C-alpha cells in the first residue's frame, strides 16, 4: 500500500507540474487558447487549444508555426499539413522537419497542423469545417497579446486568408479528400484550396482528386488546381499512375519524375500535376530530400515552359 500511495503521489505531482507549465505558457502568451509557445531562431511554434479542432472534446491540439522570415503583407498564406494514421501532431511536426523546410523556403506562409484520430477527422468533415478552423487560427494570431509576443513576425489585424495548401503524409489523404469533395458545387471544407501535396498518401479517393484538378485547369495566367503525389511502391504507386493517366486523357499538363530528380526545375514548378517516384522510405519522403521545401519554393515561382537543369536534390540535416 505504501508503494502504491507513493507512486500515486508522484503521478499526481507530475500531472501538477505539467499543468503549471501549460498554465505558465498560456499566461506568457496572454491568450487562453495558446497552451505553449516554443521559440527558435527559425521561428515560433504555438500549441493551440481550439474549438474548431477536429475533436475539441478529446484532443483539441492544433500546432502552428510562424517562421522568423514571415512578414505580413495583408494576405495570410496557410499550409495545412495532416499527419498519418495513429500519429501525433506534436511529434509529426518534428519528425518530418516541416518547420525547418518552411523556413528554408523563405515562403511567406504559416504552417498549421491539427490533431486527428486515425482516419477520423471530426469537425473537419463537416460543411465549412476547414474554413472555421483556419479563421480561428487567424483570430488567435491576431489577438493583441499574441501579436505583441510575435513582434515583427505578427499577423496584422486586417489580414485575410490568401493561398491555402493542403499537405498530407500517409493516411493524411483522408481529411484532404473530405475537405475538397464538393457539396452543391462548393468544397465541403468551405475553402478554395490552391494546391494539394500527397506524401506517399494516395491510398484511395482517386476520383475526388481527379475531379478537383479538373475543376480548375491551368492557363497562361494561373497554375490552376495543382497536385503533387510522391510515392514509394504498391498502392500509392499504382494509384498515382492511374490518376496521372486519367488526367493526361483530359489534357492536363502532367510531369512524371521517375526516378526522383530527373525532370527539369521548370517542369517541376510548372506542371499542373506532378508525380514523383522516390527511393526513400515511407517515413522519409516528406523531409530527407527537402521536397516539402521545394514545393513551397515552386508555389511562389512564376510559370514557365522553358527546359533546363534538373531539380537539385539536397539531403536534409535534422534541425527543426
């Protein structure tokens, strides 16, 4: 009994310490929805507790990273990344090196990473769910005390949501497909998503992704709805090839990078649908060759049809 009581007291003490750390972090941020603030030379990571998270009554965590290169010009570009099956957002944001890649891209954008539950995504599956989540993220970042903490990296109170990209690893394709699937001619999530990046994630819903690309074709002035699928082998490879063939039949400009690093930088940046075969592992395809970074760079680049040197692949070192 003595040992059990002692262990109980230690557990209670650990819980109390954890609660005080969370309380202190929230007090320091000045906003009740900010659970934790992590400062780094490359940017600030905020752990938010949001009502419009996928499962607010179970795990309301939404991770947000604002790179130190961020300067608000009135338009808030958001990269929403969905973790895979049975993963945790707090761990996945580190494991896949998304923050460091965003910083390295110099892209004026903010990373948002909500916590889901396996293949269920709760409120994000409801009509307008994605829009409500992004608006709540924006409202927290625009709060006076949060803006004061962010200093020159703060979000302006009048900024509006601009370009939205949905990115997903492995089972992260599920919430992406559910957010873009149309209902009465409008995307379920309530947001006109500009680009979709699937990191070894095309396990199903080929028809949803095909119709999303076809809904807005590339023109001389616009990249249209742009999709990237990187795949290893098996299901993701066969379905990526199927999607590519379907899109080519509809005269969509597709580029196939087999093996990774053989197409030109111009093709990499300008193709409306990009399919990449990688020799990397399922886990490493998001970060080891800096693909997340390079997609961010291509997002900001001008459309060109010129041929040139192949995309230079650089191996990533672990930093953030």
